[in-house]
C-alpha cells in the first residue's frame, strides 16, 4: 500500500540500474559497484561477475543515470530500467 501511495504522490517512477556485462576491467567495475552500493569489495566483485545483476533498485532517474555513467566509464555495460507500475485493480 505504501508503494502505491508513493508512486501516486511522486512524479518520478523508480528505476533500477542493471549491470549487463562487466567488461574487461573487473577490478575497476567492482570498485564502482562498491562505491554505489556500500558493499565490501569481495561482495561487489561477486555482484559484478553476475550477468544482468541489479546494482541499484528503486532509485530516482537522475541517480540511476549517474550510476550507469560511472559503470560505463569503468568499462562495464549497464542500463537504466524503469520499474513497472503496480497493478491498481481492486
């Protein structure tokens, strides 16, 4: 219920940052993931190795685009995905 209320009140739909390919500079990508998520370097590297890993979940569009830019500068392939709107049927 709270999610539906926040979506109806807020103009910005939450977005996800998805890492689609880590690239060849794995350590640099893991460091960016660490900076974005606050995870340890070991967990960040494990997350960066996974294909189609959601790095950030439910963030504003501006933050998601900044995170994707940082990941791409580190050599990874990443994208912003808009979260689907909840079904509001009674």
